[in-house]
C-alpha cells in the first residue's frame, strides 16, 4: 500500500536547485508532523526538515538557509525547495510522517549533485 509518494529528484550541478514533492494520503497527512530525511552512501538516515501539522518548520544546520519545507493542505502534499545544492546533499530523500515516532515512509527519491 502506497501512503507517501515522492517526486522531483534528479541530477543537478553544484549551486543548482530542485523541488521535491510528497503526496500523502489524507490519513498520513493528518499525522502530527511530516518531514524529509535523507540517506547518503555510508551514512545513516538523517533528519533534514520538519513541518508540523500547524505549519511550524525546523531544519538541521546543514540545510538551514538553503532548503525550505512547506505544506499544501489542499493537495495533501509537502514540498522541499532545495537551493544552492552541494555535493554533500547527494542522497536518497525520504518523505516521512510521525505522530510520536518516524515510522511512515515513502519510497525515496534520488538527488545527485555533481559537476
């Protein structure tokens, strides 16, 4: 059963931008928070950005000022605008949702940043 579907990944040069989208079912979208995590080769999955049901946002230091997370309640989607991408941002990006624990995930979308 598909609950979260990411799109918008791809390959860009350093300094480029991508916009990821995640379409959620209404049940998933109604959870306390949604967000984006990423997993790079050789690294654990890490939190990137969170947006709560009420619209509050939080970012890890590595992406603060470059990435913007948002939600579109009419479309049951969240987005991640990624600007000034760097090679270190290369990873599979996962859309997730939680009430207490991050336990609901999409399939992931690949983001590759290279010259």
